[in-house]
C-alpha cells in the first residue's frame, strides 16, 4: 500500500511513526515512536513520545525543510544533542496493525536544534541544490582550451 493511500485510509494524525536519532557514526542512538506505548520492532525498543513535523510553507514556489518538535522523555536525547555536532534522523516507517510500512529516507544536510527541559526542536532548512537547472554548456576547443 502506498503512503498516500495509507494516510487517506487511517488519517495522518493518528499513525505512529518510528524515528531513530543517532550520531554520525551510529554508535549512539535514541529510538522514539509517537504513541502512548513503547514499541519493539526488529529487536529495538522505541520509546513512547510525542512529536510533530511541521513543513515549511512554499516560498516563491520552493518548498522543503520544516520543524520537528519532540517531547523530551528523558535526558538521553539532550545528552545526544549536546555531545554531538552532527546528528542523523531516520524515519524508519509507520506502524499499523503491528506491521511497519517503510518510508523513503528523509535527508537534510542543513539545520539546527534548540532544546529546553521539555522539548527539542529540529529546524531543517530547504536544500534545493538537487532541483537547480543549469544552462547547457557545450565545451569545444573555443571555450575550453585545456581540453581539446
């Protein structure tokens, strides 16, 4: 079942998403699920938490980025944020009827995080480098003299 059909059928607001936050080398990680109960998936426990992703609004036809707000369950998330310069956030899938529907990876290279005692907010900036269109250049011996 496609993600769009899954969300239409069950409502995007009520589906538990499995999220893994880890350091760049994947030696430290925290796994959370936006549900009222902890979930065990592939031998890993995902701690029940509350989080919400709010996408950025379109600006001049460009979209991307957004904000992920996570309710801090314990100090492990704050410790992970404070002790690492780079973090990796993976949305593994949606849990429905004890089965996980995998999602494509969400990647963002630019962002920041702020936190207090209650929430951690990850701000992702739009990265439109892959959507850029460059004018076609035809290299020949007139404009590229080093490569004849």
